[in-house]
C-alpha cells in the first residue's frame, strides 16, 4: 500500500513538472519568434516600441498558467 502512495506522489510530481516545463518551453519559443520580428519592426518603425513590449509580454501568461496548474496538481495530493 505504501508503494502505491509513493507512486501516486511521483506521478503527481511528474505531471506538475510537465505542466510547468512545457508551458515554459512554449513561451520561450513564442518569445523568440516575436522578439525576432519585433527587432525588425523596431528598426523600421521605432514608434511601435510600446506595442512590441506588450506583444513580448503576452506569452508570459502561459508560464503563469502553467505554474498555477502545477500548484493545483501538487496541492491536490
């Protein structure tokens, strides 16, 4: 019985790690694409600086949501 409880906690920890890790990878990928396009845009139109800052910040919500899901998974058990 103790082995099953230990296995359950290990699976929950793995699920939490995947929730946070995959969302962080997706955010990094999205920001790399947005950052590259933003650098070209700002070279041509510097007045779009505020818009580019907002567009780079939007993918960060994926990491925040991944963290919330990971916390919910860990607090369930």
